[in-house]
C-alpha cells in the first residue's frame, strides 16, 4: 500500500472510530436525556469534529 492509500485508510479509520464512539454515547438515550446531558453532547460534538477534520484533511477532499 502506498503512502497516499495508507493515509486515506487512516482518515477513514478515524472517521469510522468516531462514528462508533458517537453511536456508543447515544445508544439507549432518548432525545430529552441527550438534551440535558451536556457531557454526552460534548463527546458527540468532539467526535463530529474528528469526522469533519478527517474529511477536510483527506487528500481527495
């Protein structure tokens, strides 16, 4: 695997990991609970930033 392909795989892995983390944070929460749980909100927002950052840094972006 060349360097560009490896970087692409790394970016996609980061995005997938962030998606899995978000899913883990919100599984079992209803909207009302999420709306009042600022710690979970912060965790979800941070992982959305990771997804956005990986998308922005991706060589094909």
